[in-house]
C-alpha cells in the first residue's frame, strides 16, 4: 500500500482574471519546435538574394542640376537692369522640354546609341528606323527629369550599366537642351524665332545654367546589396513564420500539459526533459538516471511526477501502476525504471515488472542472462526470478531472458494477472509494470483493466493528442483507471 500523508485541501483560485491565449512557455515551445523552419526559410531567402546580387547587372545613375534664373534686361533711363521673374509655368515647361523626344533624339544621334546593345538588342532587325525607335523608347525609360521642390533647380538623372556612360549621357542631355534653336528674347515677354526649320526647334531659355555637372557615380544605385539582403531576411522570416503558424494550427501533437488537458480531458502529471546525449551502457541507457544523477533536471522532473502520483493515491489505492503508451519508443521503460528507483529511495519496497511482451527492453538490459522470470512465476515454478538490482536500487521481475511473446493474454489473462498482483502486493508496493504500447499490442487495454491505475507516456511533439483521447475513451470503456499522462523528451 502506498503510504498516505495528511489530507491536503486544495482551494480553487477565484478572480484570477481571463486566461491568456499564449504564455511565455507556449512561445518558447513554438520557437523550439519551428526555429529550424523559420531560420531555414530566412537562409533560403538570403541565398536567393545572394544569387540575384551575383548575377544581376549593376545600374549606375548619373546626375546633374540646372538652375533657371530670372532674366535681366536694360530698362530705359537711369533705372538700370531690371529682372523678369520666372513663373512656375516656365519652369515646368523647361522640365518637359528636357524630357522631350527632340532632346532625346539629338543625344541618341550624337552618341550613336543605336549601336549600343544596352539600348538596341543585338537581335533587333537591321532596319535603321526600327532601331532608332527602340533606342528612343529605351532612352526615355531611363531618363528622369524633375523639379526639386518649389525651387528653380531642375535635376536630370539617367540610368546606365556603367558609371562613365551614365555621366556622359546626362551631360549630353544638358548640352542638347542648352544648345537648342529656341532662345528667350531679352525684351520683356517677347520671343524671337530663328529661320531654321520647325522640326529643329527646341524650347530653352538663355538664363539656364548647369550648377552641378554629372560625374561618374562612385557606387551603383541598384541592386542595393544591404536593402536586398534586408528584404530577403524580412520576407524569408515572414514566410517561415507564416508556415510555422499554419503548421502549428494543424498540429495536434502533445506540446504542453495545458494543451493535453484541453484537447483530451486527461490530467498531465508532468514533463520529462530530453536527454541531450544518448545515455551510455554504463548507466543502463538512462534506466537508473535518478540514482546516478539525483540533482539533474530529469531527476527533479521525475520527483515532481512521483509527487503527483502520490497525490492521486490519496483518493484510492495505487498498489499496481501500469506504464503504457499509444505508440512504441516513447521512453516508457525509462519512466517505469526511474519511478521504481524513486519509490525505493523514498523508503518503499517497489517491484519493477517487465510485462512488455513486444519489446522487453528492461529484461534485455537488466537481466540478459536470466533463466527465470514472470512466466515461470505464473506457471507456479517459484519466484526465483525476482531479484534486487543494485543498479536501479529496486526489485525487478523480468520475462524469460527478454523473450518476445505475440499475445500477452494467452499467458497472463486479466483474472490471472489480478491474482498475481494480489500475491505480489503482500511483499511489494507499489508494483510498477512496463506494458506494451497500445498500437503494438491491442490486448494491453485488458491488462490495464486488471491494475489499480495506469499512466500513459506521450512523446513531445510526436504523440497525437487524438491518440491520447481515444486511449482514454477505450480505458473508460474497459473500466481501466487512467491516472494521467507524462510528456517525455520535452524540449520546451
């Protein structure tokens, strides 16, 4: 019998306020679970950005500034020179003249840009008019003229693949504009026209000056390495976070005690941390971890779980406890062995019983050369198989040398097992049984019904909570008592 301590009254908290959707623990679990996905998404995006930066053609921008000053004319008498103010319409008109096709065509002819593959692709038909049209369209797409604020300063920029070419074309645009065939007449509000053909005319004003001629730019304007990398990190992070949230919304695996309680209605007794390195044979693959490392995180977690089991035992007798799982390889044998060690260290006389017919790892490790065990005991051949193992500091009853058996009920039915528990309970308490997983041996439920209580071990972010819920329902149908769950290999 488990020793019962003094009664403990638990009072529910009131006025605790609304529950939070996410706690710090939930955020930590989310990060550990999907960190690789999010970081990987950012690394892929950065790798793509690096490939783009490696093969993308650099673009350089040449820049010049022109100033439109008020005109001055000589007035009559002694009034001296008088200034004619420049209105806003005149400034905007000059901007449009700089953008005009006439100026662009003059530059294209002067610099012979029709023979430049940057403006006319090599596969363009040999027709001169078609080549000139293509060059003119490409030129217009690269030229930008704008007025700086409300000032009389006009900025001219041009994009090219080489810094020298960008500066040369900008200066050629300024020169073609300043040497146009139209001039502003010095007389007030009058224009005069030269005798040349109309198609050669270009409207300019004689009071325009280049204040900043174009020089080859020092660095490329695009692609901007820092900006591209920053955007890649941002977009990669957003894609990774979005994918992680989508996967998280669809994920129904065991993640936290609160989530298990919410999704399955089964109490979670605690969580056991993940072994950072695989335990060696010297410490029995972790079967005696609480004895070898009593101050480790694993030992502290196991002690908390034992306390939760003791509290559950206050309401009923838990003389026999089955350790079960919905799927194999979740670490329930480790839980069973260390739980037996804790009860032994607490002064009890536990018995660790290997009833895992499908994978008797405890018998294989603790009694590899055993010749007597549970089956001999059931067959009435004596209890010589029960031995005290100093490595786990508890009594242990193996199978026959770890032999696997197809159906447990063929040898140990629920009635016989119940009788066996009653006999063993006279000398040992509690009896902790390592059982097969429900998936590997469906008849495990019948065995669980013959025990005082059962604990289901789930693996963090592997065991589906739906499996836990289904197992709890089947336990209830079989009149088997499920004390709670333990989340093993927790890395949150």
